[in-house]
């Protein structure tokens, strides 16, 4: 795991740190080829420059967000984005993380993806990628 992601966890309460560590370890295990970094202040994993999954500490808990999650057909991924194709779930304890759900969503993130990398170039228009290789 990248040092900057570990630094992100450093000041959290034990319960929050446990959630974040579990999420990071699971993402790293199931998306080993994804690039991990702290982006806009929180951990995010990328395929070919496109954000795929990330998490952040918010008032409601730890928010796990999939940038293309609205297309995953996952009932518990029930906090849709207002403007784009993202969807999220909040966790207040590590016990709430269903690993089989998380692993299934991570697999879906390989196949259901939108081209956020070029959204500015396309003036806010999202285009579906054909694969996690970044082809559109």
C-alpha cells in the first residue's frame, strides 16, 4: 500500500482506521494492477488514468465510492451521484463491510467504466469505456 494512503489513515479513530485498512487491503488484493494514490485528499485507485474506486471520511461514516457504480446494479450501493455515474455506500464499522459484495463490485469495476479522464476535453460529456484499458 502506498505510504500516502497509510498517512491518510493515521489520524483516524480506531474504528475508522479499521474500515479504511480493510477497504484498502481488499482493493489492493483484487485490483493489483490499479494505480493507487491520494487524489483530491483521499485514496483512489485508477485504471489507465481513470478513477475507479476510492473512499473518504465524511460525517455519515467512511464513504466507499465507485466512479461507475451507478451501472453496477447493486442495491446496497445506494448513494447515487448527482451529476455523474458514481454510486457509494457508507460504513460506520468494519463489521458492516460485506467482503463478497465488495469483491463483486471490484470485479464489476473492471468491466463497467466511464471515461472520467477525458471529461474536461469532452466538455462534461461522459463516454463509456469498452474495458478497463481505457479504450473508448
